[in-house]
C-alpha cells in the first residue's frame, strides 16, 4: 500500500507541501490501523469503474481522506475544503471505517458482479449484507388476520382500522375492534419481530476467507450470497463493509457528459449559480425538492461552500433545532452570531455549529485538543453519552489558551445544543460538487441534460414533471414514432423524441423488432409495418393511441380498422377527434408530450394562470392545472398533502388536507385556494380544494 501511495505522489508534481504533509500523516495512520488492504480493494473497484466508463462518487466521511483523493477514490480534495481525516479514521475509533460509493444506476450491477467475482471466490471473502424488515402496525394486523383464517377482504378492512402512519406500539395502546381481540393481541407482538430478510441495496461485507467462518450465510431470491446480519450488526462485530449504491442522478450527469464529451467543469460558473439562486433546479441532483428550492431561493448560494451549507441545512435536524433559521437570519443580516468567539473560529456559518467537523475544529482551536480527541468529543456529544473526562479536558485546555470559565461555558453550551444536529461536512461537500455539475449541465446544455434525466427515470419527481420542465425551457417534445424513435428518449432536430419503451403495454422484445426491422429498411406504409413486425392486438392499440403509427397512417380510426384486418383493410371510417386523440396519447404514455390537454377544457370556467399569481398574495384564486406531484405527510395537525401544480405558464406548490379529484395522467383538475408569499419570496397556494374538469 505504501508503494502505491508513494508512486502516486511522485506522479502528481502539482502537490503542495500541505498536501504532501497530509498524505504522509494519513499514510502513517492507515498503516498503524491496518486498513491499507481495504484502501487497495476500494482503489481496485473504482479503477474497474473508470475502465468501464462508469461514473462514481464517494460520499460520507471517506471523502475526508486525502489518500482517497490521491488514489482516485474521491473526486474532492479535502485540503481545499478543510475536512478532517480523523473524522474518517483515527486510532481512537473503535469501529472500522467504511467507504460509501454511489454509481451510475445503469451500471452499478456490473460493479457488484466484478466485486463478487473477484473477491467472493478469490483470496478475500465477500457476501452481501442483508436488510431486516419488521412489521408496521397496519401490515401486522393484516398478516395476523390472514393467519387466523380471515378472508383477504375482511383482513384488509380490519387493517385499515389502524392509521397509515401508526407507530409500532399503537396496537398496545388502543383497544381492539369487537370480535378481534385475539388478532389484535397477536399482531401487537408481531410488530416487535422481523418479518423477512432481503438483500441490502448495496452493502458488501469483506472478510478473510471464508465468510462463513464469521457469519451465517444464505442465498437471496436472485441466488446471491447474503449474510444473516444487517449493516448495524456487521458494524457492531467490527467487520469491514463497502457500500456500492445505485443513484439515478449520476446516470443523468454521466449520460450528458459523455454525449457532450465534457471532461472538466469550471467551479465558479456565474450562470450555474444564477440558476441555483433562482431555484430553477428541477432535474438537478439533490437540489430539486420543493423544500430545497425554497431554501436555495432564500440563501442564493454564490459558491460551492454555500451550496454545501444548503445541503446540510435542509435536513430535519437543523430545522427542528432552530439552526437553519439561525444561519439564514445571520446570512440576511437580521441577527448577529450568538457567540462572538465561535464566529471567529467558524465564520463560514456565522459561529453556528452546522458541521460535525466544526466541533473538532472548535476543540482544536479553543482547547488545543488533538484531532483524535476532537473526534471522540464529537461522538460523545452526538450520542449524548457521558463525557466528564472530555469536558474537563476541554475546560482545562481552554483556560490554558486564555479563555475564562464563563467564556468556555458559553462555547460548551453552544456545542452541546447544536452538535447533536450537526452534519458530516465531507458528505455535504461531496454531494454539493455532484449537484453543481448537474446544475452546470442544465444551465449550459439543457437539451442533452434533460434527455439524460428522462432516460435515467428522473429523480425526486415522476417523469411528467421533467417533461413539463423541458417544455418550460422551450424544448419541444415529439411523440413516439415507429419510423424515428429509439428505445429511449433521443435528441432530434433540437427536440426530444419519446422512445418506444415509453409506450405502455409495448414489450421490449417488440420494440427491439421494430428498430431491428427499420435498420433493414424504412417502413413504406402501415401494411408494410404490419407484415414485417408481428404485434399483438394490445400492442397495436397502444401504438395507435400513442401516435407512433401516424407517420405511416395519420387517420387513427383506419389504423385500428386495418389492424383488425391484419393489414389488408381498405375500409373508410371517420377519424378520431382531437380531444379523444389527446386523451389516448396521455393514456398510452403516462404524460402529455404535446401540452395540449388543458387547452381542451379552456373557456369552461374563468380561471387564472400560474404566471398571474405573483401579485395576488392573500387572494382566493382558481386555477386549471395538472397535478405533477402529490405527497402525503404526517404533521402535528394530521395528514397534509403537498402538491406541485403546473399549467402552460409555469409551476406552483400547493398545500391542502384533501386528495385531488382529477382525470388523466398526469391528473388535471381545477384547484381553489389562497395565495401566500413565503419568507423566500415564492408564492404558494394553501387550503387547496379540487373540482373535476367535467364540473
């Protein structure tokens, strides 16, 4: 391992003295703890990914390691971001470190196959970690009722007497319905046991051979070797594991970069940060949720450091503790840092402890503690475990450095208050850098980037949201066409053409036949197509409804008639009207590529458009919209629905307590509610109520 590191250092002539010193310090720590072979295994895995052209991203505390950066395991230089190696590995840590790697979702399984092939059968044992799932209260009632011989319908009805978000102890605290006491009691016991084991999404256990010497093993449903222990149990046993995860956001970034042949991206691009400050980030990795867009429009990040802060602040902890509001108020100049001593030590967050590494930084600067001691203090504060010896050491060290006991007590109180909600800065930096790349691609290359987003399956939202975002940016969406479409979305004359695999009920094998036959020669007519490609009746109807046969026979009623007659029909019937065509198109794809669905209902009721709402705060309005996203969350007041609405002029968020009445996919309806302006200046519609478009 030492030879590998020294060779890398010799090749990298641009390393400065701080980086060389950091590399030597880390090398010494890795050798003392015996984790050199672990670094070598991870290095081998990422080398395989690079050879295969698979994009990866190291997240978590592993990004704090300069050796990981030197060996190409990480893409970020921890020295540039002030990251502490001791947060990842030090001699005082009792549990082993682990690297968490995200991979392009399209090719992650190839990486897993490589790891299991090389290390599962070779000199190092390897097995997948399992996930243990326990029963929720509602599912426990259903399974118990079925075990007691109740019919499925009756079991479902009984389970629905339990609230959807009920805690596991709900059954113990609430009385059973009449005649169900025995089922209720048995179900309450079931919530405390694990219902099934399944394969972990990407956890791989690495041990000396054989793995069965350390853990019991079994084969998963797919025939993969899996241990009986979950990730927490593996960590408790001090065994080494490697997380190899699949991320669709990386597939979008990788797809666009490969198509554009982009190797390097500037980290100070003005257009990218303008997009972030305007929160126009739908389709961008980690920064597209409504909550994140609200935060971005308020923070207006101007560099990677501020984007890193945003990704740390968006978590529930900083919101619940008040840290999020405190940081935002300090940024907006509405409050000063509540501890002048900390504001000098950690000025980037106004003296507030947002990152776990800042606890270590304060321990080092205020009390003269080592990085290892600072990490021990961070862990103790995080877990709220007893730490009298560490507290005494902190106070004694601070006193030696000239701090009074009162000043030290204020700093300590601040650390106790916020450290339990602080976040791993290395993780935030890693995600911020990947998020920035996606924003850069959207800002400068929206067409290929959004095509890549669509082909990756999207991210936070369902596919229709990204279709609407593309149209908002002026990108025309073309319907599928057997004469032009590929399997997936493609760029065609500055437009995005829908792929054949987007058509519901069309088999992959049929799409393959359509494209394969087309490569032998273009389809000359509908008759020619039906002779050359064998399709089922259901597939033919789907092709007709999606408009994929329009280039061969634009009169869809004749398409259906000819299809019934095996391609030999000559009958003439009236064509299908436009409203029905639009409904058929949406039904066959699950989204509206043309954007004409709402226009079919215009004029039925007087409604406003999204772009007209900017100056209507406080007013009750009515819109005709598509419901692009709807999420149900449990809040103090009960169940609340959070919506994302769109029309041809833009998108707006909505909040309500009722489901929407709608038709189509994505659903379309009338929505009524009161417009309010939030702290970040964005307008939203509250108290949403819905009416069908047919009312």
